[in-house]
C-alpha cells in the first residue's frame, strides 16, 4: 500500500515547494493529490489558461520521486463562470440558490455547466494526460457533499421530465405506477411534472423515489463524461473518485462501474460525533472512532469497483467540521493506516500536507502545522511507512460473509421511514458491527453481486428486491438472514400484491400482516434480548425460531433462510449469528470490547480501539490503547 497526501501548491509560495516535496519523500510518502480545487488559478479569466504554476508544481513533485494524482477542478467553478451562468447553481429543497462563496455550487443537470466541465477537463487531460508523473486522476471531489445531489432547479426539472418520459413512455403509465389517482395527482403530460418539493404535506413517495433515482443517474452521468475524456487523453492511468462516509444520496455502485479505484475520505472521529452513536459510545471512542466506522467503509467501497479501493483523505488530527473535534489518541493515525492495509487498500493519503492558515479549513489539522513544523501525526506516518515496507504487499481474499447493501433501500427507508429511528445506514452498520464483533471478515456487496461461494449471507433490509433476487437466495447452499421490511415495496413504491415480503414468500412461506414502529426507549423483553424500534406481525404455518416474552414470533426459518421481523438488538443478532455460524461451520471469536481483527492472505491483524489496555484471548497478550498486533496466517 502506497502512502500519500493532499497538497495545494497554489496555497503556498513556490519557493517552498521543493522543500515540501523532499520532506514528503523523506516521510515515506509516494503519492500527492493536487489540483481538485484550483480552477480559478488554472483559468483566471474565461478562455485564458495559466498552466505555468501547475507545470512547475508537477515537475517539482516528480523531481523528488513523487507520483501525482491529478484532480479535475469541477467541484469549485470560478466566480466569473457563475456570473456568466447564474442559473447553474443548485436550488435547495426550500427553493433557495446554493450560491458562490464556498464549493460544490453547481447543479448536475445544468447543460451549460456540464459543457464547461467537459471543456476544462479536456484541457487538463490534453495537457497532462501523457505526463510521466501522473499516475492517477480524481474526478471532481466528494460528489454530493453539503447536500448537493438533489437540486430543484429549472434545469433539473427539465431533465427530470425527460428522464420520466424515457422510463415510462406515456404519462398514463406514470400515473398508474405512481398511483396518482390518490388526491387527484394525475398529470396530462410529462411537462406538468415538477420536482417533489414545496408541497403542502408529504409528496407522493413514488415521486420522491423516482426523483432520487434520477438525481443519482445525473451524478453518474456527470462522472462518466469526465472519465471518457480522461481515458481518451490519458490512457493507462487509473481513475478514481473520493466518496464520503455514511453517505447514500447517490448509487456509488453505479459510479464505481466507471472508475478503476474507489477511494473514500476517512474521518473516524468526525463521523463518530456527527452520526447516531450513543453518548456512551462517543465517550468510549472519543479519540479513536468506533471500531467499525473505518472498516465498514473500507469493505463497502472495496465492493464498489471490483475490489480496487483506497483512502484518499485520512484524518491526521482534529477536523474542523464536526460539532466537537477531538484529537486522535497517540497511535491512532498509524492504526487507521494499517487497518486500511489489512482491508486491501492500494493507497492511503493524508488530508492534508500542511494546515492552512486561512479560509474555511484553517482549523483542520495536517501533517505539518501552518508554520511548517511537524504535527503529531508525522512520526506515525513514518512508522506506517516502515511497517508497510517490512510486511510487504497484502492481498485480501473473499470473506466468508457477505452483507448486501443497497443505496435504493436507503432512499426508500428515508422517504417513508414510518418510525423516525428506522435509519437504513444504522441498521446495515449494526449488522456489520455484530459480525465483526464475532471476529468475522465481511464483504459488503450490491444486490446484483454473485453470492455464490459465501458461507453466510446477510441482508439487513431490501424493501425493493430486484427481479430474481429471491431466487438467487433460494439457490444458495449457505445460511441466509433477511431483515425487516424486505420485499415490502414494489419498484414503484407500492405494497406488493399478496403483501410483504413479496417474492420472498416463495423462499420462506410467511406474510407480514401489520407493522409498527416503537418509540425511543421502548423495549419489549425476551430471553437476553429485546424488541426495539420496529416489529412486524407475521402470519405463517412456520413455528417461529425465536419469539419474545409474549410469544410473538420474531425470527422464522425455512430451508436455510431466516426472516427477522424486528429491528434486532445486539443480543438477538448475536444469537442468530452464532446459530448460522454453527450451521455453516464458520469459527467465531467473541472479541473483547474494542478489539477487531482482519485477515489478509498472509497475515492476521488485531487492532485495539479501546482507550485502555485490553487482554486479547486469541493472542494471549494485552494490547495497549490504539495499538495493533500482526501474526502470520
């Protein structure tokens, strides 16, 4: 795994570039990402390119033996472009423009902006596409960051109508699919359809789902245009995009099909603070991050581009964007780096080389402080480079367990959650975390993935099952667990004929007759576990495999497939995993709190995410806080 950093030569006097490059190489870095926010310096006035500074920056880095990841600058269109096309900005759900003054101020559907994006990417690819220092390209930066996937602009409305016409052919078919007879929502033509916002109350959920599908397609097509240009002018170079954490606003599998290496931006402490984790978890993992945050995304993005993935931005210190921004525990930057290696990353790049003394990110730590002295993470990066050189290449194998992850499922649940605590990402993460706590390696895969060869398969929920998915589960010869709400909707967001779980009834004979969501704090008890958040009433001739204290069925089993009719807490999920593992002949390890393992083809990595020393039974030794251990497999 190569190490790198994110660098902004345009932020610094050019007389320090050579020293920066030398210090990067001395630290063990081999890759440098540049250029992704530099449009105003590349093209300071319309049609006039200033390549001189970028030429010198690339040559300076190359002279130090560094390879360059060159970003296309389309995430930050310059002010002159916005002034020339003021309608190119996105419009938010409240009808307000997302204006100039920060970044990501464009609408994916605006034809004029897309033409400008093609123009600037073509110019960059023609100039640098054959440069020997360019090893990889990054398209744009963090698609969708700051809630910018969904735009409700006039351009988006026009593009949406065209998308609907291609999908449904006739407006009568659209009215039928959406159930527009309800509340007199019927349309006479596609031209009458607006985006689903600014309605008096909830818009039609089928309308919302198609708008989310449309918006995701716009992101993928925008990316595809850039990829095509780069492939034409820079053959042989890998192409990546840097995805984000806990983000489901577009289908990353769709974008991943067009790139070579999926990368993501890893900020474990910021994600712990910003998402659903309990106060107890936030206190226990304050300076380490939850032990499954980074791993979950490593495994998710490995499944988005044929197994090739990396970390484009690794947190090296306090960030600037969370509600609270603690510093990593000493040793955590090294641990995060090695964990990426253990999951098969091709690169880990730290954000950023030097902390900026100005503008929005001046409170975001780097490997250097603004005065160029080394920050706390620098020696850990050196240590990481030494460890990586010592252990050699690491290759992952197919994990014994597959967890099926669907971006469309996230949209469906988000549009109509029925209970405010039913969050798709949290459910998928909790299932993943339960598997990791048992010492299991996990592949996170799309619903389209080939599931043959896995020894256990887990589907946290899949409200809209793709055609043939139920049959694919039935054909497996391994234990399968399917979660609540699976098969509960048709492709057009309706309750299926014969009720939920739809086509899954051919695999496990049961019918969901009623659902209910439970208020936070409600826990209906059973033997060592409890029902919280969500439960379903099930009619079936099957006797429940697990039931609660009131003898209401919770988990049902038929011929290798289980259906879980509740949001399972950790106790119930652990029991089900243990039984399935016994059936599959998979060895489990009940790891101590904070301990996680990951296997490559050559080694077993053990990581301690706890803030205190932990005795690890399978090692027979105690690991200190933020420390790791490596054994040959």
